């Protein structure tokens, strides 16, 4: 444990967040996602599992440390519902509410078709698999810059 850090952020996840560079993506996926296979293709080949928590809880912890890329139109991308790109399942609405609570205006959360999401996730820096079993709880976060004062 470290003072001032959310306990969800364990040592392996902290390493990933610190090692990522500007423009790197972090795939944060649900319990149903083929995370092991996808992680094997990522830049770091790292997979961190965070069981027993909701997606919004884990993303809330991650976003206390990870700056989103403000040069990107959509620094957060979500897996679109198969056959209904405009549908926003509850897990995605919860994440949208989280984003709205931490940024004004909130970052745009663009949808990616399922297999396009898998391909983009394989290009990510690493994968975090959350124990949330709800379908379509899959997101890509693009890391931004922390500027010197």
C-alpha cells in the first residue's frame, strides 16, 4: 500500500500506467474479453486482472493517475454493440457518467466495431481485465501528456 493511491492500483497496474507513453492505448476490458490472447499481442505483453469490481470503479481509479490525450477527438473508445452501433449498454453509460464527472466537457467516447476493437486492443500497450461480467464493458484509453510546470 502507498499513501494517497487508490488500493485498486496494484503494483503491476502502476507499472503499466507509468511505463506508457503519450499516445499509447490501454485496453480495459470486461471478464468475457479474450484478454490473454489480446495481451500477448500488445507492446508490453502484459495482462493485469482486477477481479470482483465494476468497470466504472476500476476506470475511476485508473483515471486518477492517467491523463487522457486532449489532442485526440476520442481519447476513450468503446466496443460497439454488435448490430446496433448506437446502443449504449448500462456498463458504458456508467463509464460515460464517470467521464462526465471528471472532465468538462467530458471526452468523447467513440464506438468501434467488435473486431476493429480487438485489432486496436492488440496495438495497445497493455490489457487490464476487470472482473465485471457485463457484455460490452471494453474500452481503450489513450494516454495524454503531463506537462512540466
